[in-house]
C-alpha cells in the first residue's frame, strides 16, 4: 500500500464550507447561544478572477450564419441566446406563452434540466423571472419561427397548445430541447468552424455587446 497523502480541499469547496458555517454561527449569535462568531476571524480563499472571453462579433456572425444555412430553427435558437443572454436551461424551458409579440417582451420565468427520459422544470438560477425587451428584428424572427411550427403541425393535423415549448423537436412542441444535447450540438458546430468557444459564452457575448453599446 502506498503511504497516505493528504490532499487539501479545492478553494471553491473551502468557500462553500465557510459560507455554510458562517450562516450557522450568525444564527447562533442571533439566538444568544454564543456571543461572537468564530468565523469572523477566518477568511475564505478569494474567488477566481472572472475571465469570460466571449466570442468576437466576427465569430458570432459565422456561428449564426452557419446555423441558419443548415437549420433555421437552430439558427433561431442561437439568435435568441445571443440577444437575450439567457442560460441554456432557460432557453430550452421557454414556452410560447412567454413571448409577447405585441408588446415585444420575452419573459424568462422558468428553466429545465435533466435528460430526455426525465426532464423537469424549475426556477431560474436566481429564482427570479426576467422580462427582456425585444428589438423589431427579433420579433420578426420569432413570428416566422412560430409560423413554421404551426405550418408543420397543420400538415400533420396537430394543433400546438398555447403553452407549448418555444423550441422543440416534437411536431406538437410538447417536450423541450435537452440542455445537454443543445450543448453537444453547439460544440460540434463550433469545432467544425474552428472556433474555440462554448454555448455559455453566448451569455457573455450578450453582456459584452450591451456594455459596448453603453447599456448599464
């Protein structure tokens, strides 16, 4: 047997433990079980410096143009990802009823996760819904997307429910896209284009472009 070697916890684990203990001791102070929290003298490791590295506008343009040429529904999905900054689970969980084309508003109240066999809806990561203002071009893209879905369903004698999913592989849009499958498809696409990026970085791209345009 090899001699035992102690391996320290990762910095992220230490921060999580510090957060849990800090909350517990603060509660103990509030209940007068102790007078001072010992965690006040302990400093957790600093979080890593953010380094989002979003795709450049040129690379983003290549990705969206390639997607639209091959599959217009996939292109619409990536377009909404770019203009909304939503997380992948939020994008997959979007429903038709969340789109207000008259007032040009997209509401993001829920998210989905899991596999195709066991998919579940849940709150967003921040447990808060967001309302995103849509530009006229995005409204037109969504109108065309909904019309395509309705036409395909009509050919099969299917009526799509008002609360059906906005992005789905089913004719009735009854089930959402699987987040992991969406990530894998995006990875294959950017690898084919020779672009080193990830789906999550489209969220960073959205924030970067808004900041560059002077949006708070």
